[in-house]
C-alpha cells in the first residue's frame, strides 16, 4: 500500500511540474495573452475528445493566472477564443 501511495505522489508531482513548465513556457512566448493561449489549447483538446489534455491545459491556464498578475483574463475575450476554436472545428 505504501508503494501505491508513493507512486501516486510521484505522478501528482510530475503532473504539477508539467503544468508549471508549460505555464512558464507560454508566459515567455505569449506574454500577456498566455492565459488565452492555454484556454485555446484546452478548447482544442476538449473538441478532440482528449480529456487528459483538456484537463492539463485548463490547469496550465490556472497556473498562468496564479503566476502572473499581468496576464489578460477578460471573459468576453475568452468566450470569443472558445467560439473561434469551435467554429474552426466545424
């Protein structure tokens, strides 16, 4: 049982590290629109039916918001980003 807990903790740590790395990468490449890019990737994953990647990019967006108070997070812009991705998909 202890081994199962250790494995879960290691996997959890690895996921959190990946969220943080991807958040920092987007912040460095996209700047103030990094949050929208993470949400765009989450939407693409959701539309592709990839639950794991959807969850990952949603967590990356949350990590971006946590790390950088300078990023833009306007719900109207976010809705248009999601609508644009949904339109591209159809």
